[in-house]
C-alpha cells in the first residue's frame, strides 16, 4: 500500500449549519472507512469559522449525529472559532513574503469563509492586484479590504483516490483567492489548510464539490511548508432534478432519516447500498462495512463518480 509507513489521519470537518444529511453521511462514512482500512485514526473538527452561519445548537447536534451513526473519532473535537492565532501566523508569513494584497471589490468576499461548493467558484480578474499605494490608501479610507493571495501561472495536479488526476491552472481557473474577508474573518481555504497541517490530517475525504478547492489548498500547503494531504472526493448525493441535498433539505436530514429507516444501521446500510459501498441496502454499521471495504476497489464500486441519486 502506498502509505504503509505513514500513520493515516482522516477527518470529519462538519460546518455546524444544520443536521447531517445523506450526502454528509456518505462522505463521512467513506472518510472513516478510508482511514480505518489503513489502520488510521479520525479527527473531528467543527468548522465554525463562519460565525454568521454556524449555529450553537448544531455544534452539539452534529457531534451526536456522528455518534448515533457509529462514526467514531479518535481526536477532537477541535473548533475553528478559537484558532485565530494560528491562522494569523500563517497569514502573516504570506504577507511578509509579499504574496498578499488588499482587495476592495465588493462581491466576491461574501463566500470566503464558507467552503465554495460546486458552481460558486469565481475566477478573480486581479482587479486590485496592481493598485498603487496611493489608490490603496484612498480606497481604504472608505472601505475595509479583504485580503487576496497572489497565485502564479502554474498548473497544480491532484491525484485523487476517486476522481483520478485533476488539474487546475491557478491563474486561469481560479485567480488570486481570498485568505481573509473584509470583516477580518479568515477564509475557508486558509483555515482548512492550517488546521489539517497542525492536526496532522493527511487523508482528506469530502464531497466532489470541493475538488476544485484542492489545488488552492495544495498550493497553500506548499507555501506554508505543510505536508501534502491525500485527497478523495466522493460523488454528491443529489435529490430530484439533480439538485444537491442541502442541510435545509429535510427529506434527507438525519432526524427525518431516523423516522423513515427507524435505526442508524438501517440508514448507514441504505446509504452504503445506493452508493455502491455495499452490495445490498441491508442494515449495517460502519464497523461491519469495514470488513469488506477495499480502498483499491472504491473507485470501481461507485455507480457514478460525480453524483448519485438519493432514493
Ligand atoms: N466544512 C466544510 C463543509 O461542511 C467541509 C470542508 C472540507 O472538507 O474541506 O462543507
């Protein structure tokens, strides 16, 4: 096995913005299976960076959801809300190298502290990159800037365990990206990389919608001298008309799932069955699924690498 000498550490990284739904459960289950099948451990990190969207009641709920499903963690929970010092240190080291500039554009910083899920990716045109010191001072007098990281005209390739090779040219496909919002909250990309690095996470398994963030994260890992993680992006579980499930989509949220399926094992087994992780939809615990799980065969088992219909 590729990483036979390395201790594999995976993570659950829920944003406490709602109860878990079938899609979150599927990625968490695969994350757990990928780590455990390699003798690894799991970290729980509550991604409450976006203070407006994170709700205290979900911080407890999300932990109970994992427990209910038998998705155990070995370390944590860690939280992002008290990690500003670490994010600041990383931010400062980028500033010192002249890689950061203030951006006064209004629109794009809105999503910076949230994970930019599929379809939300904006390529920044570099508008504020070449402002003079005078122009910056003038603009700063009326508006607090967000901060962007300069990216090179460089193609970054990720060898994803499920999706295969994924390449992105940072300058063309992404543009200079936000590492701090105008309200001084650190952006998702920076926080996640600093946390994964410091918490020793080297196996990142999450939804396909975050595949396009991986090159940015790998680039940041390089700049900050952090080890590269192994990525696996699982297909999204979608509802009717290919709409991706959301935490607001109550049909597939954990409390409604419990109503429909009655037991956590029935939920886990159903999700494993429809996604190809198991040959049937029979009730199963994560531990039971681990007995037959093979990392090598994962890609072949999934019926579709991009999206799987919820039913
Ligand atoms: N907290 C993010 C979410 O719940 C996941 C971020 C990640 O896995 O990198 O969407």
